[in-house]
C-alpha cells in the first residue's frame, strides 16, 4: 500500500505518469443517457419487441454513446477523465450491483456458466420474466428517478458479473483514438460506479435471508470486488474512477459515526490499494456537513460536494485535506434554471481561499454540478417556441455544462454582469395580483372542514354506500384508439368536436363496464389525460411546456415535466365537463379526479424565486375552485391524488417537519372548501405508508387509497385505528403486473384488513390506476374484486 505521502504527492511530480493525471478544471457528476431524441428508449423498445436484433441494438446504442462523447467534447469537456461515463442501459444501481455480482438467488439462472450476465439477463432483472417479477423499483433519493433495488443475502456469490464499466472505458479510448490526434487522449472517459456504501445502503435482504441479516454485513466482500474492478480499470489505463456516494447526503439507518467507520472500510480500503486509478468520491443530493473529514481521511484523491444544498466547508472541516482535490458542485444539476454565475464565482473564490488555507494549494478546486444532470433534459437549443424572457432564464444539461466550463475559466468573476436569473417580474403571468391577494387573505379556517363524524354522516346519507364499497383509482386502460384521438387532436388532424366525441364514447364504455361489473363508486376513466400532472399543467396558467424536454424516469420510461414559472391560476374549469358527463350516464356516484398540489410540483420544474409552500398554495387554490365547480355539477366524491407526497420528503429528518407542514396544508387548502356531504378521497402510491402515516392522517381526506399489494404486512400494521382513523382502501390488486388475482386471494386480504380496520372504514380497490393495463385482465380482476368484497360483506 502507498504511504500517505505518496498518495498525496503533487500531480506534477509524477507527470507524465498517467496514473497521476489531474482532473480537468470543470467536469459534471453525470449526464443524461436517454439521448436528445430518446434514442435509448426507442432502441430498447425495438429490441424488446423483436423488431431489431442484438447486433443492431448494440450498434444503435454505440452510436448514441459516440454522439454523447462528441457533444460533450464540443461543450468543452476535453482532456483525460473530463467526461464521466454515466451511460446505463437501464439503471446505474443495477449496473453497480451486477459489477460486483449482487444477483438474487431467484435470478440465479440468468448468470452464464462463467458467472457473467448477458444483455437478456440484464433486462430480465430489470423487467422481470414470465416466472420472476423484476427487482423492486423505488425512488432515487428525493428525485423522480427510480432505481432497481438490489437483493443480497449472506451467501450471494460476489464477483465481477458484468465488466461494463471496463468495457465502456475501453470503448472511450478506442473512440478517442478513432477521432484522430488531438481528440485522442481527451476522449478517455472517467468510469463511474455507484459506490459500495450507497449500493449496500440501498440494497435489501433477499427473501429467505435471516431476520438479522443486513446488506451492510457484506461490505468487506463487496469492497473486495470493487478493488478488483479498480485494478482492472487501472490496467486498462484509466487515470480516474468516480464512486458516487449520495447516501452520505441523507439520514441513514447508521449514524454519522457509524458511517465514518464504514467509509474507512470501503473507500479507505480501496484508496490503500496500489494498482488503481485515482478515486473521486461524489456526494450529491445534499450537504454532508461533518462527514467531510471522514471522507477526506479515506485518502481518496478527490471529493465532490453538493454546494447548492450544502454549505461551503469550514476551515475545520477542511483541516485534513492534504492534497485531496475538492470538486465543487456549484451548479444546480436538478433544476432547469440557469446559475447566477457571479454569485457562484464568489462562492468558488471563498472555497478556493479556504482550501488554500487548509492545503496551501489554491489550484485544487474543480468546478462541477451538484448532482448528475440525468434529472434535466439534454438541451435548450430546440426549445425555440418558448418566450424569450423565459428561455433566457433556463439551462438544461448542455447549458449547465457550459456554465461549469465558464466558471472554471477566468472570464467570470464575482463582479461580472449577469443575465436574468428568474423570469422578470413584469413578464406576463409571473406575478398576478389577484392570485397574490387571494393567497394573502387566507386564514386557518380555510384549512378546516367540520369534524370527520359530522361529514361522515352527511356523506352516508347522500351516497348510501354499502359496507366495504368497491372502487378504482381513476384511470382505465388507455387503448390505442384513445391515444390516437388525443394525438390527432393535438396535431390538428381532428377538431374539438370530433375529439370530444371520441372521449365521450370512451367514457360511456368505461361507465357501462363498471356498472356491469357492479362497482359502487365509478370513475370516468381519465381518457383525456396523457399524464396526471402534465394534463393539469397544460390547463393552468403559470406553466410552460417543452417540446423535447424528456427526462428519464426509469429504464426506457421518460417524462416531459412542465416548467412552472409564474403565478398559477385556473382560467376555466378543467375536469368538470368530463366528470359531469360520466355522472349523467349513471345513478351510481361518479368520483371526480384531480392531481394534488404536491404531486403537481414534484413532477414539474418549479420556480425557485419563492418558497415551494407559496407555490403549492397557488395550485391548491386553483384545485379548490375546481372542486367547487365539480360540486355544482353534481359530483359528490372527489379524489385528489398525492402519489408524490413521500417523494419530496427531505432526506434529513431535521428538514421534514417544515415540508410536511406546507405539503399537508396545501392539500387541506385544496380540499377544505368542500361541503360536508362531499366525500374527499386521496390516493398515494410508492408511499412507505408507515413513515408518513401521521402526515397522511393530517391530510384529513375522508378516504385514502394506498399502494399495498407489495408490502402487505407493513401496511396492516400501519392501519392501526389509533394512528389512522378515516376511510382506507389498501390496494388488493397489484396493477404493476399483468397477473389476475383470484377472488379468493382478494377475499382473504380483505378479511384480514377488515379485522384490523373494522367495518365502515374499509374500501376495496386496486393498488393504482389501470392506465397501463389491458381490458382483458382489468375486467377479470375487477370482477374478482367485486365478488370478493361481496363475499366479505355477507360474512360481516
Ligand atoms: N388517478 C390516477 C390514475 O388512476 C392516479 C395515478 C397514480 O397514482 N400514479 O391513473
Ligand atoms: Zn397510484
């Protein structure tokens, strides 16, 4: 192992030894990988459907990576290790898991005889097979990106099961050589892997592991495989490797002292090896505060800090810096707003001073982004339709790279003249006095309804629902004809009347089907919605829509978040016509369907010139008006979906109370104008119910439906009437899978829930909306659901 002195020797002392090449002055943490035209998605869908073979798939993916490398070089990322190789075919956590052989026993057969995984095996883990459901998917920190949860056991055979990280590095060398002199050395990428600590903190114990097993028990074994990977990267000529450790920016089941010790066993051990590239540890998604000394103590050559959420480190925190480079995440990587460059330059200067004081070497600061740019669209270049005033305030991935390159250069100083940072206040729609005056006039009474019991009685006498009422979450399968009609309407191929007719026809079909199935509370099916947030963004003032602003949600799935830049208001009713039409077709109650303020914010890019709470209240007031109009139109039940409530929960416990206060208040503001006899529902999914059960209770909805099919035990526990007192519908059909649950299976789930919850509070419903399902399995599953509810009702 190297002595600390050798590890910290100045880069120049070893020049031109490649192993001591310095990092470039500017480099991002990561870059989008879907491609500006969603090339990744298109190639994957073509491959999965059998339209192209493996060779063509490989060729298309290679072309995407080549184009990405050229683009990044063009943007100024030149020189060795300037480009982080963050390409992934599906997910970076899955990639790291496979790099070290974390393959659950249930997927043992996807490994070849030599213990490696091939393309189809990789997709099997990501997407499931006929026999095995895929790895569970969950949100990556407080973002809308989903990763696959690795499953590990005490006996998982850890070894290099995928050499992708090495192969991609070799490819970058080869691509650089092909590009001719000059570009050659510059093209060698910086390999990137999720680090060992984060990987195991995000992993879960595989089924059948002993109850006291913690994935962290395998840390030393996992680190051994990382060491082997690093040695092989070194042998291939890599000068740097990046290990992402975002887990350090969030509260963990291990306390900070414990984390410091784990860091020493992970990065500390890797840094002590001889044959390895230099190591950059990144800590995106928040500040790591007093963990910095522990990261520095590991002896890695560079440490990245998210300085948009975290503070510039203090002299004390930097005391042990030695020759370690600080990679300063000064440019916000997850918003679409441009950086106030002079302010960032001033912070950079302060950081340089502190580093110089601590290390005696002021040149050691590299400029970077706070997080990977995977959360923003590729480029603003093609968004030519946006108003110039708005466009001037925006920066997507490519523009943010230009920002870090500019900051690292000498042209920007703390005193430089800067462009606009937020949309000018006098730009149309940014500040609407009627919205602001209304928000300013709100009082506590606007968040209150009458007592739950009083409302309950009024609702029961109006609705007359049976014990254990049956319903769905809102959307019905989006058949091709519906999607076609929406697209034709958008493209102007059909007029408003023809479009309306097509939607009405679908609503008629969906209502008739629900009546035939015998459901108690019906929905209109949401055929008019492309997406539960975008639909509202398009109908509310204050939002702009991008043409190509796609962001990866997971694997091949992308969303095109709207940009909330101005004060939000509702020019005309949005959903009332559709819901009223559905209600006109039936005597059963039809449930109106809205998306809640927190979810609208979470799945959009939101202005940051005012607090999120203020913006949420504006959205809430628009929804409040919508609910009033639904009531006037005769709708007696309104569901306000908040599936993202858990997602925005801050990563640090100390920040959570404030978040829960404004988010819960915005829901209450949206719904508290409803009459007693109007039943308010909410729906939450991807919610670890237990963690936020008090907040969910505080929403005050009369009925809450939750995703539960995949975590039944935990949910039953949380349904304790002491903790949660209102109507509840734990999902009894997992709509994320095409499997049709048998009536008996649903019946026994309902019976167990009824035991726990008691009569009068329990509802029977699927897990989530049915948008992605087909009609065949939907009809059959709902038939079983109604049958099961009736059977339980008879026994009750
Ligand atoms: N009402 C929405 C639907 O049924 C809810 C979707 C969601 O929870 N993600 O599609
Ligand atoms: Zn849902």
